[in-house]
C-alpha cells in the first residue's frame, strides 16, 4: 500500500541553478537550519567529486548522480542504496551514476559499515529523497504543460501526460523544479509497483573491479609519498631494547624509529621495508599478562564456576525447576580466537600538514578515525578530511582506527605524506580478534520431556556480555537464568562479523538439538513447540518476532524436505540476529558408509529484498564464511603471540570445500533489514547437527577439523 | 640495485630495483599497475596472480631478476577494453563482493581456460582452488568460469 510520508522541508531540499546552465537538486539527510545552496555545472558535479555538496543530482541532460555515503566492503551498499532512491524517483537505472561520498556527517548522518544497520537506518530517508525529487519534477512539468499534476505519470525518467500524448524528460524540467519549494509530504510507491527494487541489479563497480582499477586503499599512491610499516609488540609485552643497525642498512630505508612501544620503518617502497623489518632485533619484557592458549583454556574452566557471574536475565526460579526436574542435561561449548583476515590487509594514507590532515583509505568507521586523529593531534576535527576508498573486506576489523593513527603518527614525524601497509603477518598478529569464549548450557526436563528450566553461562573475553539474553529460547521457557562472566585479556579483541552470535548461535542451536534428541522429539518440531509457547504464554520480554521465526523454520523445513528422506541426514538451525531471521538445514548423505556434506538450504526473512543478487551474495557468503570458520578457523597463542601468521597455517575455506547452497526468502512485507551478518550465525549449528544425525558424534568445540570426534569420521564435502 | 627491462602487457618498461624484489612490488610500487593485489606474500592465496608467457603465476614470490624476456600479462592487460570472455562472464554472473581477490581469480581462470577450453565442473574446482576469496564467492566463480567456456 502506498503511504504518505511527512517531510521536514529543512531536512533535505536544496535547489540551485548554475550560471553555465547545469543544475542539481540536492538532499541533505539531517536537519540543517540554513540550507546552503551550491552552484555547480554538470561538469563540475562530475569532476569535482569532493566539492559536490548533495546526495542526489539531476542534470539538464537527464543524467542522475547519486552519492553513496557508507563504506563499501562487499556488502553491496553502493548498489542497493541508490536503487532505493532511483525507485522512488522512477529513474532510468541506465542513467544513474553512483559515486562514493567522502566523510561528511553533517550531510550523511550515519556513515559507517557495521551491525548490518545501513538499510534499516536509511530505507525511509532514501525513499524520501527519491520521492521528493519526483514530486518536484511533476509539479514543474504540470506548470509547463498547463495540466493537472495528478494527470501525469512517470516512467524511467520521463513524465507522461497520457491524454495529450505529451512527454518531458526529467532533465527538461529540472531548471523549473529548482525554483520550487519542497513539498510538505510525499507519497511513497506501493511496493507492488517497484520496478528497480526486487530486481537483480549488477554491482556498480564491476567494470573497475574486473579490470584492476585502483579502487582500494592499498592501491592509493601519491607523488612523493613515503611507505611505512610497523613492528608491534606481542600482547602483554613492551620493548626492552631495539637494534636496528642491520635494518637501516637496507637500501631504500629512510628512517627507523621507536614510538609508543612500536618500531616504525619508513622507506621509498614496500619491499625494502619488508626486508628491513625482518632484520630488526627487538627484545621485549612483560608489561602485563603474557597469555597462551593453555592459559585461556584454564581461565575458562575456572570462571565457569565463578561466584561473581553477572545475571543478565532471570525468569521464574531455576533452582526449583532444576531440583524438580526428572532429567538435567548439561553441555559446554568452546571456540577459539579468530583473525578477521580480510584479503586486503590493513593500510591507510595520512598527510599531516600544518593546518590540515588528509586521511585516505579503507575504514568501516570514517568518523571514528577522524575523531581519534583529532584527539591524538589535539586539533579540531573540522581540520581533518577523510576520503573513503573501497575496502577489500572488513568483517569488523576496520571498525578500529589503530592503523589510521599509525599513518597519522608516522606522517607527523616524517613531515610527509605516508602510507602505512600491514603485511599479512602483521595483519594476523596485530590484534583485535574475535575472542575465544566458553559456554555452559543446562536444561531441566520434566517427565514428559518439556524444558521447564534453561541455564546459560558464558565466559567471554573483553566482550562485556558474551550472551544474548533476550533471544530465543528466552520467552519460551518458564525458568531461565542467563549469566555472563568477563575476563580481561591482554590480547586485543574486536567485533567480528556477527559479534558474539557468530559462535553463540552454533553452541545454542547445537545444545537445543541435544535436548531434542534426549527427549526424542524432532528438532524442528521441538523448536516450533517452544515458539508456540512463546506466542501463547510468553515469559518476560524478548527481542525476536515469534511469527517471523516460525515463518523461516516452516519454510526451510518444506524446502529441504525435512525428515522425508532417510538417506539424507539433516541438521537444523535457526537464528535471529541483526533484525533478520535465518533458518538453515545441512544435508549429509551417506555414500559407502562415508558421510558427504552436500548441501545447505537457507530461508531468510529480511523483509523486502532490495537486490536479489546482493541478498544472495550476503546469505551465501555468510554461510560459506560461517562454515569455513566453524570447520577450520583457529588462532592459538604462545607467549602473547599468535602461532598462526599467514594462510599457510591459518586455514581459510577454499573452492573445493564448499557444498551446494540453496537460498529462499520469506516475503514478509516488512521494511528491509541488513544481511551482512545474519546468515552466518546459524551455519555452524546446522552442520554440527547434521554431523550428529549422520555419525552420532556431537561436536562441541570449534574448529571441527581439530576435534578428536571429527578426526576419523572421514567427512567429505562435495557439491551435488 | 640493477636495471631490468620488462615486457608487460605488450609494452616495454625499465626499472631500477634490487634483484630480489618480487614482480608484485615492481608492478605496484614502481610501475603503477596496482590491479595485481598483495594479500599473503607467500604464494598461498592467489590475489597476486599474473600470466608469465600465459601461465598463471604468483607474482608475490617471483623475483624480478628471474623474468628476463618472459612476457608478463597483468589484469590491466588481459584485454583492451575489459571485455575478455572471462571478464565478461564475471560481469554477467556479477561475481564480486568486496572485489579484492577477483583480479587474481580472473587471471587464474583465463590462463586455465586457455589450456583447457572445455573443463568439467570438477576441473574448474581443481583449477580455482588455489585462489582464496574471503567473502565466499566460490559458487559464483564456478558459475562464471563455466559461463566463460560457453562464450569464448
């Protein structure tokens, strides 16, 4: 149904006509007391990217330029955002050109990539931008043609007056539209009339990506720029002494200096610095906890019994429930540290000048990089510009600005433009990992096999909260106790694609599978029964929509022929995270007594699917990522340093290790939610539960390939 | 430092670098050909794949001194207008997510299809297994290679 949206006129309309005949209509995202007019010609708009002061422009030629405010790291936002604007504008997509916006939080409000949050945040704003522009063009056309505005229709950038047969291109009336006041309210399209949203639109950067154009931060070069690398200390250590004599002798090295417990090497190109870095002789001494994986394992076990757990949720009385239970099941699950390892290692360009700092590179949080730079240098953030390059992956690693500040410090010291590059080894040993975590689950069952009590205690590292206490099965169980114990590790940690839930979902979905098998209920029916209870007599408040969760469960059960073929051993998993619902089934077929993982079927409810190609990419990619790390990912520590330093020992999933993936969507009609993360959490559970169905072996730790239960099961992964 | 005359993408280049400098860094830091990517530096991921006399090769471990008269082709020189059948297939299938590994994937696929124009899906998997895609676009890569065999 089409609905009317109130616009705050101050919010986004800016109009201007230029001396040279070019014109644009611009839209600001957020409130602005005195709208500024910007006068630019068409050529200037296209040429002077950094000076362009608006979100959407239409030239007299009918070309449309849309700025994409958020960092692009493969989530396809640079394509899907403009699709929404173009839809409400009724633009001809072939005439749309998309440009990456630089950091400007006055104009764009939210410019970050994280939490799968961009689309839900901007959906309505993007529609307003497009619908307002269309409304103004219609008003201008109605005046020009001397007809009633309501008798006009639009299609692909053309305004039609059906009864007279007259038509005008958007470009022809844009000058007139420039004179008009923005409407108080605009009418959004009925989703059933969408022509661009819901169709597969190709990535707007395809040509540049496939011909090797310099898109990424690491590709940025500037005349006179110096290159730099940094040797960082092991976690919990500080520098005792540095012998850089050999490093300085490498041809091409300009400077080696110590700062903030790091050793920086500066030179004219990358290779000499890589060589010199290996020649540094640095001795370290402990400054705090110098940890190894064995310490983490011990700490987890100790803290699971800690008396100082923080209660995150308590419903009913678990003590009584567990005392009255006819059966209690308890299991523990653990995962290791993981590296983010985007294919493009960390890097950034900085030029610290007297009155201005220029920052250019790949960051998920450009504003945070700017603010931290301002704090570090003690200058106003207005004196800092940030240009956002394409990101060669992020996975949460580029939420941190540590590598940006390195470039800033070295540029300041050298008084020159500097690009800092991390080697792969730097990237893997330089910190900010997905932390290891251990969970203990307990279920109290009555004589009929009903789950009358549920306990979860998580021991997390630097995570604050390692549980998601208001997520399923909370709401469906009478007596619940969910607790967290936090350990502060000297190893730096950070959000990693689907923070916390990237492992919690597997542990929980695997434990629920254990309980279902224990009470001899079908794992799908077991969950549906719990959800029915959460619907009919909910316990406490929850963060998920029961019907939407039931929707994806039923759909994936149907699409996967759940339980219908005894030759196919199936594992089920469902999870709600980042506002979207994803249910998955993994299929293992027995061939000559050998289990073969052949297929993963997923059903997603992310509301309206904006771009089917992009959505499939995110869901399929999330499944491959979730599977790869559940199967192989393992970063272990010895004396404060990761033992795995590159892809020869840190195993990432490859082409021959992916099964077939089949994707479905529930058309729930809700406004679209993000997909960068939600498909990843359920995957490990679906696979582990399928492995149990096929082999009777329960995998309670990751990575699967390193568990003793896995070692002799000869699991093969093969598509089809 | 020594002088090297290189034949890259049909053009002649002269560079003055240390003899152990990998071709990857000669391309990126000295010749401005940044389409060839650095990711692991130890011949594990394939992001740096170029053609040496048509053969897919990891440029991150190939010293410039070993190239001699060999013909080097990078992603920038794979086709005049970005319309090599493999590039076309990559666009048609819309393969990329972040895109960082894709130049290496395309170079590997192009060399592979030159030697084996009608591969089976298993042969495609074997050939492409040497390139890592952290975003997990493997299904689309397989589809695109298969499409390129038909459009060649």
